[in-house]
C-alpha cells in the first residue's frame, strides 16, 4: 500500500502523478475550460485519453460522467462539512471532487496503477484549494485495514460491480468509525443488500449487511450517466451504523451459520445446518435452544435469530 498526500496544492497541470507531459498538459486544459470543478462527459473522455485509460470489465470500471449525479450522491449520503469520507474505486475522480466540495477530508482507495497515479493531479488541478484535504491510498481495498489521517466517518463509493459486496462488508468490518455509508452498486445487488426476511432476494449479503447497519434502498441511477454505459441498472444503498445484535457469539461464528443456512437454501435449517453443527440432530438442538423452528428456512430469519443460533452451536 502506498499513500499520496499533499501539504500544499501543486500548480495545475504540473502536479505529481503523470508520467508524460502530454497528460499533464491535457489536464491543465481540462481544468481551465470549464468553470465547474467537477468532471463532465468531455472532461472524463479527454482525461482518459490523455492517460491512455480504457475502462475494463475485469475491474468493473464504469466512470460517472454526470456532475448532477455525483452531487446527488453526496446529497443523499448526507455528507457533512466535518466528515472524513473514504471512497473506494475513485477512478478518474468524478465523485471524489464532489465529495471534496462537501466533506472536511477525503481518502480514496484505488487499485489501478495509472488511475492512482493520476488522481492526485486531477484534484490539484481542478480543486487546488482543497487538494491538501485529499489523500490517495494505492492499494486493493480488500487489503486495507488502516488509513492515514482521522478515522473515516462516512463511506461513499461507486463500487465496482464484480466485488461490491465483499468490499462493502470488509470496509464496515475494518472501520467501525464509519457511521454512514452510501454505495452505488448494480441494481440487483442493491435489492439483495436491502432485502428483508421473506423476500425472494434475501440472502447472505442481506443478513451480513444488517449485522453492521440499518440498510435501505436510497434511489436508482440511470445507465446514461456512466462511460461506458453498463448493460445493467444501478442503485443506491444507504447503511446507517448501529450496534450488532446482543450476543455472546463472535461475528465470525454468526456469519458461519448464515453461510451454512443459505448454502442449501431450499432445505430446512435442520438439514442445511447439519454440517455446521456436526449432525442434523445437533443442528435441531441448537435451533430449538435458539427458539427457531428446525423446519424453518434461512430466508425467514433475521440477523438476530442467526446470532441466537450461533450462540447455541454445539462445542464438540
């Protein structure tokens, strides 16, 4: 993991981060042709061309090209002037700049070498008065367990679709200081995260997200605000941190029960948890002790019930 911060704002177009003069010259041009500091469609394409960047499906990259959309995301996220916001997958910086307008500090985590190298320069060129409040962490978000500067109070991100759920859960686990989260994810994933017991799309992501927070859908995002336009719709998910259920079981133990219950979701819990408990009889004993019917299925239970089941897992 490498970290880039600024003690002062570099001169636009000459900031550290670009390997060649053409990219820096192009950035300077972009920064002076539009009075709005945020990136528009032409800005995004010009900056990407200067960097030789093409969005890749492998990393689930779809860059937001609409300034109104990123400002809407910041508004829905309830970003405050006192917030330290962490952003995962900032890409070319569309959302980053909008966050810097509203928050006290922004820390962005970027895995892509070229994008990580370029983003500090983009911030310095387009928002020089806020550049000293921006930090870039060049790393895979799944490897990040500490961040420079003040602890983050909010997570706001356009998460890569192919890793959205594991990244979200990892960040919530690793940074308990995060009070509020707003993520943009594939619409289907948003539905799953926000689903309640009994829903057809309720599953492992739903239960695990609810361990950390109150979760709800917070809006839809059209395809035409992205470049390239994805072939799926997107949705916003809001998560407000709360205490996990009161339980003597550790989070890992609860999540193990959740994973087992949904691995065979068509089966009753007595059968689905047999391997987890050691036998079907042991699973039934744990379920009865937790006050859950052995004939119930995982999709009927909330996180509190799973915590109770984990408490009563046989010890031998």
